[in-house]
């Protein structure tokens, strides 16, 4: 598949591999015909652009949820800290200005609705059925498990649950995304339909 990525794309910061991005796009293209999509963990909008481009083709929407203050590993002194995103006022990173610029430059403002909040808080008030949920938020067990528990039941039958950073081998990366992937499979509510690098695509079957 040849995706025509926006001109600004090479400047968009993020951790989404191009093959994983293409898989997200393909899945979102099928999903978004039926209902909106939720992304948990947008950072600077790289994966949001793949999802948003698919939604745009179907006149659908991706709700992009992120508190935009970064995960632990994005803060000062950690491996994935980016000083360009540092906010003097809060002492944490702030990825929202960069996110907005990237979505605007990609012409996706009518296909992406940013929600600047914690995913746990948003989930308490969420009533819209979803065709796809992409979990790419906090990597602590607490955060990852909460995202699975709070959001997986909002996926419609036949819809998709995508999980990023799933590393079966602990040497390759942290375990919580892998643990919630296993929980989703053992729940029998989801079956795996595709796997590209650290991205798993599950489909709701019951
Ligand atoms: Mg990720």
C-alpha cells in the first residue's frame, strides 16, 4: 500500500515505525467506516496522522487523547526526553503545541479531535461506541491495565483493539503492553488478526 503522507511528516517527532504506521492506517480505513476511533497517547501526533488520514477518507473522526505532559521516560534525565518539548512553567514536557501544529500542517483538523486529559478521566464519561481503540499510553502496569479495562469494552463487535510496544521478549522492552495484550486474548473477547513489529491488532469477537 502506498500512503501519501503529508509534506511535514518527516519532521513529526515520535516512535511509530513506518510499517506499524501503515498497518494502523489500513486497520483504521476498515474500522472508521463504522464508527469513530480513539487513540490513547498521541505525543506529537505521528500515529494520529496515520489514523486521521484513514478517518478523513471515510468522513470519520479520531479522538486523540493525551494529557500531553509526557510519560515518565519523556521527562528530564530519562532516555526519551526531548528538550525542545520542555515546558519551563511546569517542569515537564508539553507536546500539545507540537501536536496541534503537526495536525494542522497535515490538514487533519476536521478529522482529529484532541482531548487534553488523562485517558482514565475521559473514560468515565465516554458513551460513544468505537470502531477502534489504539492503546499507546503510559507504560506502567497500572496505566496500561487501566487503559485496557476502561476502553476495551467500548469497541463494537467486529471492531479493533490495537496495542503498541508489545514486546514478548523482555530484553526488547517493558512488559505492561505485552501483559495487557495477553489479558485481552485470554478474555476471549478479542482475537489477534495482525502483528507488525511491536504493534498488535486484535478484533472484537464477543
Ligand atoms: Mg508507543
